[in-house]
């Protein structure tokens, strides 16, 4: 059986003179091949410089990335407005508010006019939306009033429209018809009785 070990480790050791010996081993077949494997021998100062250089490269890379991101954040952050810009925005907001108030007053006045044209009290306009259909509202009010009057109001029975009765017609009436006229319209009965 073949005993092949693959070892990709780096071993570092310090010698008596203060130098660092770095050994890198790759695929080995039971024996170490130092020449082919790239054994690097350097002093501790050189080793520290190499580590420092690698750290500097990483730090520089991240520094550039941070600066690019900060620049992008600065681009996306809103710029402080000047006092003149703030004053203009405030004036525009005030003008828009006044325009909305004027529109609302004009609509309310128009609604009051339409309600008065439909024989409704104009003060109702304060309780209605300005885009209400006045014709439909008027007919709905009339229906409600008619329904309530029909349910609880007085309805005279047998009432006919005031039709003028001549003296000749009164003279031809029977006693019962004259009593009915007396009960229904006393003024007319008094006028015709004489």
C-alpha cells in the first residue's frame, strides 16, 4: 500500500540568530523535497516587513472602498437648503393652502346657491360635502318629509279642492249635503246660506 500524504501546511520556525525559517511542503511521497517545494529563509526583520506590507495592502484596499462608499452616501444625502430656498418653499406652501381654502369657499358658496334654488335652507351646506348632487339631495329630502308627514301628519278625509259652489247649486242641495258643506267649509256655507 502506498503511503502518500498530501500536506499543504506552512511551518515557521526561529533559528538561534533570530532568523525566521519558513518551510512550505506540498505533495510529498514520504520524503521532503526542500528545493522543489520552495523553502524560504528570511530574517525576522524581513518577515515583519513582509507581514506589514501585506497588512498595508489590505488596509489601502479597504480605505479606498470606505472612501468610495462615503462619497456615494454624500451624493445620496440631501443637501442643506439655504434660507432663501426655505422661504420660497414656505411661501409656496402658504399659497397652496390659501388656494385650497378659496376653492373650498367657492364650492360651498356654489352649493348654497344650488340648495336655495331647490328651496332648501342654505345653512345645510355646512354639513354636506361640496360635491353633493343637489337635485338628488332635494328629492331625497322631499321623500323623507313626505314619508314622515304621511306617517304622523294630519290628513283631512273627504277633502276636495275648493270648488266654488254657486247659489243655485246650494239651493238644490239636500239637507244632508248642506250639513256636509257646513262641516267641511263653514265660510262657504255662511256665504251661501243668506
